[in-house]
C-alpha cells in the first residue's frame, strides 16, 4: 500500500546524473533496485542516510552502499538498530522490501576519484 | 552660530573622538592585556575622559534639549557602530536623536523588519566583531517578538544590548495604543535569560545604568542586558539646572581560575597518557584560538572542537582550533574520547553529553563514552551565570575537578604551569603521542573525503558536493562562514584557521537565527573586506525573510547559498521515530514537515527585495559558475543568493 502522495514522492526522488550510477552492484539478494528505490524513499531511509544512501555526518547515519554490510547483518541492523536509528519491524517493512532496499543501496555509484574534491 | 549650537557641536565632536578611542578600542585592549595583566591601565583613554575634565566624568550641558540627546551621547561614548530597530513610537524620541542630533553615525540606524531579526543581527555581529550592537524595541510587542532571539544569545553567551521603549507614568500615556504598548516591568519577560536589566527613572540614572549594562554584558560569562528608556525621559527637555555626566566605562578583566587548581590541572595534564581537550565556547577572541593551539602543541594533546554530529552539536559554539591541525581529533571524536585518560572540557555546558552516549529508543538510556578510569575536568565560567528556569545548563556532569573561571583568560597561566612541569622524558613521550594523533586525524580526514566523493553527481545535490563546490570558489578569498552547518561538511572539507571563519551555532537552537545572524556578521565583516558566506537553511529563512531587504537596503555584502531541502527534516526524523516505535509505518511523516507543494522560489523572494539571485539549481555542475557570478556581485558590495536543491542530509 503506497500512502505517500505522488507529488510529495516526486519532490523527494533522487535522479542520478552520473554515468556510472546505474551499474548494478553485487546481486546478494533477489531484490529489485528499482522497487527498492521507491521503498527507500517511502519508508524514509533517505531522511537520515541520504537519497543515494551516501550517509551523513549530521544525522550520524553512515553510508549504506555501494559497499554494504552482508545482507543478514543489514537486515539485523534494520530490525534492531544499535543506537539512534529507529527500528523497522517486519510489519512496517517486509523482508522482501528490505531485500529490494538492499539491491538499491548496493547498486549505487562508486565514489568519484578523490582528486575531484578541492583540497 | 548660537552659543548652544557651539556647545552642542563641540561636545558632539568630542564624543565622536571619545567613541573612536572608547569602549570598542578599550575592550579590545583589555582583552589583549587580560592575558598578561589583570589590572586595567589607570587613566587610559576612556569614553568620559577629556583633556580638561576629571578622568572619570565629562560634562554635558543641558539647555532645552531633549533627554534622548543625552542618551545618544551615552551610546556614542560606548562606541557602538550601529543600532538595529524596527521603528516604534515608544522610542521615537531616541530614534529622532540618533538620526538628527547624532548625525546617524556611530551608531548608524539599521532598519530591521522584525525584532527577532534585530537581535539575531546583533548576535551575529558580536561574534564577528567582538563588540556589542544595540537594539531598540518596544517594551511590550517588540521584546515579545525579540524574545526567542534573546534566548539564543543567552545560551550562546553573547552580549546583546537591548534598549526598550516604555511609558511608565500612566497619566502621560495617550489613550489607546500607548496603553497596550505600556508595561510595569518591561524586562520581566526576558529576565530569566538576560544577565541584567534596569528601568532608570532619571537621565543620570539612565547614563549610569547604560554604562553598567555594557560592562555587565561584556564581563565573561557574557550575556544579553536590557535598559528601559522611558518615553518621558526621552522626550522631556533636559532640566537646565542639572549637569549630566557620562560615567567612565572601565572594561573589566575576566575572572581566572584559582591558581592552585590551575597548577593541579597542569600536573594531571603533564602526567596523562592520553589527555584530550573538548572546547566549546572557549575562544571569545582570536587569542583564545592561539592559546589553545599553544597548549595542545606543548602537550601534543588531542583537541575536539565543533562536533557537529552530536545532537545537539557539542563544541560548535566558537572557532577554537584549526580544522586541519594534526592534533585536531574532531573527526574521530568518539575514538578520541573513548581513549582519553584525562578529558578537559573548556567552556562547555554539555560536558555530560560529550562524555556519555544517550540512546533515544523506547527506553531512553545512557552509557558512558569514556574509560572507567578517565579523569574528567571542567574549566568553565558558566557556573557564574546559571539561573533556574530555563535548562540550558544541561545535565549535571560528575567531574574530578571543576575550575571556575573564564577559559580563555585562564589558558595563559595553565600554559605557564605546564611549561614549569615539563621534563625531557615527558617531551619525548609527547612527541610520540603527537605523531600517532596526527596519523589518526589524517586517516579520519581521508575517510571523510572518501564519503564526500559518494553520490557526487546526484540530484538533488549532496550536502558534501555543495560544500566542496563552495570551497572551490572561496578558498583563495579572505572568507568567513557567518552561518550554516551544511550537515557538518564545511568543517570537514574546508581549511578553517582563523577565529572569524566559523561563528558557531545559535545557542538555543531557536530556528530563525541563521539569516539575520549571518547578515549581522556580514555587517561587521564589511569593513574588514571579508567575503561573508552564509549557508542558509530554507526553514530558517522563512521565519523572518524581511532581513533580506535589510541587507539590500544597507548594502551589506553577503553570499547566501540556499540549503534548499524542502522540509523540516530534523522534525521529520522525530516523527519517523515515533511512527516506527508505534509500528505504524513512516509513510506519512512528511505531513506537517515538508516545505513543498508549492516549493518556495527563494531566488524570486530575494530578487523581490533587491538581491541578485539565481536558482533553483539541481545539476551539481551548475553550482560553480553560479557561485562565481554571485561572488562578483558580493565583491561589488551587494548581497547575492544562489538557491541549490539539496538532499535531506
């Protein structure tokens, strides 16, 4: 059931302009990255981890991909977080949806070369 | 020229001269001198001194002029450059005296569109300049508007100088609005979060209290003060049978911690294996930063300052330590705090939060973030100023030693005490420790650069990419980040070395601080030729966007980059937390939190108030060229905005 308004969702969607962004990551699960992206935004992972799962020092939410924890650890953490992250029970985020999210975060673009950053 | 004209003109030029060498200069001199000599110089240039008068007072003749002229003389003697106000009838007399009698110069009137903006401008101005900026407001509706900003200044230890108009004598009030704009005790509303106030009943009383208020505000721990300017005092002529004097201001020397405790702290630091400093509102002046660098280098000890990833941010109060200094352990603060055997909190209220981990789950729990044998020490002036009602003093931290005194003023004697205890053997241990800390901080920095390189081309643009793009454009300029944290990326990616490059946070986390504080700081930076950079949160700007007009009207150059993420994301996270906890899903957490549908066109908003503005920009490649164009405008002396669509975090 998708309860978010399509306008709100559209305003939050992240489109990657990078050429490498669509490169699929390691297929650790049978999840769908496209569905995972929608779920990632619908259940608000992006609020703390960023739309590209890039992490943020402000919310202390770490990057989730493209190199990710093994799926089992990823699931365990999402269900029973260690510190500040709100827990996601299977009632509000099913195992299948979590697998989709995993497919999304592991298929994010690799970081650019550090020399792109001004020193 | 009539005799009284002559008197007035002569006195005015004297006062202007006094102002130039007066409070501002004397305050700076006192701060510098405080490090070495606690006693202020006798007979030094003072606002009240004149070649012929006694050193403590100056005469002000009083022939038929209004009381507010004398008030202006007092304000001039204190060296104020500007005065902020949204106009109000309860200080019409003072307003008129400032612009006509005072020549609208020192202080020059800055037109504000909200009293909260006036106070926040004064707040930002002080942190860039080191001297207060007064604000005029109605004693009723004006201070009611201003009160949140006063609370921010209180929490941030900033001396905002408030002058409130009021008519105490009920028989003198015009029926109607003047009654609803009158109050028995105007300062009562903010007394819980101001340092001092008075409601003078004579002009001489006003003069003495105005000078006392300045002194109280500036004595560390600093804080806001209130002086009520009664309308009758402002508007009635000065009685010719009275001679008014302007009292001399002697800038106070700040309190230092007791010498025995300083020696004991030095011993602990020299003997420690992993000493660590956590600095928050330590560096009141550039000297504070220099002294902390000296102390850290002497001991080769780590420093944590400006930790933007703790909630609330710990140590983000002032620019205490260069961000790229090898001893800066901020980017690995958890590890540094966990490893330390002696932790010294310098002018930090939230020492408990810095040394414990608080977990906001269903059951709220706390566990220590430190070694069980770690010794905790505080050097704070905050204990000298606490009040009961508002809880900005934070949770009680059980420490091994609590030194009461101003941190910056105490550092020189602490440095001397450490020097006396140094041995060659300890020095070689320190050297090894310094090398290890330098390696650890360099590794942490590389990790952050790696994280910043993620999602580089994403749109909406990542906060890291925006910080990097801004840095690329400003790094060769004399820049000052006047407001805006941008998720903590600037302090990670930019090279902050100077005191004015980071002005810290609001204090009370009262939203609406960012835009006016930035413009107040930019006003101070203007004469120094600094490029003021404001990274502006969208929600913050919408509290009182009229301050954009103030910047355009007074030609205050500031580069504003909109951190446009279209929601109150902090609050969104809280609602998510509640929704998950109650197992209801977070799909609707945007309700009541988004600033969208319609999205706000900030460039148009700014343009409508006379700004150069571009955006919204959603392709990261467009940021650099837009910033270049905006910086060219700012260098011409005007404000400019670039609106950028960014990620939530």
